[in-house]
């Protein structure tokens, strides 16, 4: 079954690519209207890595020696840690081959996965161990509690000792025969490991790798396996005991991760993750219509349809804004109270390919061509 699932996931990539080439063309991105800046924002620093052609998640950590740290990677296997406030390089490493997933970091160790299905862990720019995996990985590893957790596209979860790479356990559960080769949910909540298992969010005991609870965020619907795909997408966002996430092309919902119970879910399509805090959940649907839901009950707070078909990134909620990147490298800062655009920032013209990341007052966006742009909204 595992082999079947693995090949189904890879076949899905080809099917979707073929559909994109032969199906109805996606409408052109909506032309941008002029924006009169209502808040300030400036470029604090910029850096570069090789082009980013895999589902990158920027790791954000706080260290005693360097303060805030962004750890990023390029498709060529370069991994680099940068001081968040200045962009100064703290260390750089090369794993020697192309990457399929990353970056996970606890501030000391950083882990990525190569296209050759190898988990690589780095400390201070030095590779400390490598471990062979049995299937492709698209989700950034999670480094926490002296362990490295990895979830492959067949939804198998493995735990490794962060010091020596020794495999500690494997969690393999029954699932659908078709899976999505996109970054899924793999994160921590207190002493529980949270993993996406199709449309379900599962709470796992990280010591033995056993299931504590499971709750469905979406109910898959459709006439075939592709239409019923509803894998949870990264990032899942936590506010207190609540964790919210999007199920691919199906729903957005929030779960009480302390109890393992569903708070609310709303049927809405979309293929990128969401942003959230204690008050709002924000995300774009398949046509890039943006909706904000009230975190307490899922009621719609506002919508914005002025950025349609702009291939919006997962958003970041920061201060009074919801921040999205788009296909032309623009960064849009929308007012969290009504969705109106307050400020637009430009990068290098290539698509924003990772959810914006925040450390202190510095926000980092990453472009497909490898541009790293750190902004400070004011």
C-alpha cells in the first residue's frame, strides 16, 4: 500500500501539470490598482540564495547569541542562517544536491530533505548526519525536543534522534490511495506533535509515536479521487490552544488542540495555507479571493476580490495588517479590520514562494529567483 501511495502522489503531480497545460487556461492576474500608502514600510536588508523551486518554509528562531535568526535554503542544497535584524550571515552549508523540503530548525540544529530522499541535519554550518528515507518528502522537517520529525508524501511520520540520526519510531496509518505532494502540517503544540493525515489533524505522543487524538477539519467531496483530495496544508497556525489550517480545495477550520475537538469549519476552496491569530483567520481561495473569518466562530469578517488570480502566498498576520505575496513579487499589506490595501512593496519581480516570516519587527519574504527581502513595516 505504501508503494502504491507513493507512486499515486507522484502521478498526481504529472496529472496536475498535464491539466494545467491542456485544460482551461487560468485567467491572467488582475491588474493592480494604484495604492496610496497609509502606513510606512522600508527594505531593511536583502540577500540571495539559489532559486527556490521547492515548498520552502523559513525557520524562525530566537537564540541567546544572535537574537532572531532566519534559516532559509535554495534549491541547489545551500542552507544559510541569517541574523534577522541585519541580514548578517551566521553560517552557510551545502548538502551537495537539490532539495525537496525544508527548513526545520530549533535554533541549534537545522534539517532539510533532498530530492534523493535523504534527511540531512546541520549544526552551525556543519553536516552532522544523514538518514535515508523511504519516500519523497515535501513538508519541512520539524526539529523539536531533541528530535527531528519527518512526514513523507505518503503521510508516514518518522522520528530521529537530533544528535546522531538514530531512527526512534515510525507512524504509518491507513489512508486514501492518493496523496498531495505539497507541504503538509507538521508542527508542535505543547507536548503533542500535530500532523496532517489527509483532511484530519492528528495529535501524536512524540515519545513513542502513538496517536492521542484525531479530528477531521474537512469532509472530502467529489466524484473522483482527485476531487476528494483534502490534505491539510502548511502552515497550520496556533493561537493559544487553537490551531487553524486549510484542507486543500475543501475547507478552512480551527481545532482545540488541547482537547482534540473541532471548533468550526467552513467549506471554501484554496490551495495555499492560511494565516491566523487569536482574532482572525485569513486566506485566499482558488481564484485568490481573500476572506477573513472570525477565529472564535468562523463568521466572515470581510472579503477582498481585488487581487484575483495573482497566485497569492499563504499570508502572515502582523500588527494591523494581513500580508500576502504574489506572482509578480509584490507584497500586499491589507488592513486587518476591513481588507483594504494599506501598502504595496516590491521585490525582484519573481513570485513569492514562501509564507512571509516574522522575527521581532523584521518580515522576510523569499522569491523564486532566490531573493531574500527583509522589510520593516511601520
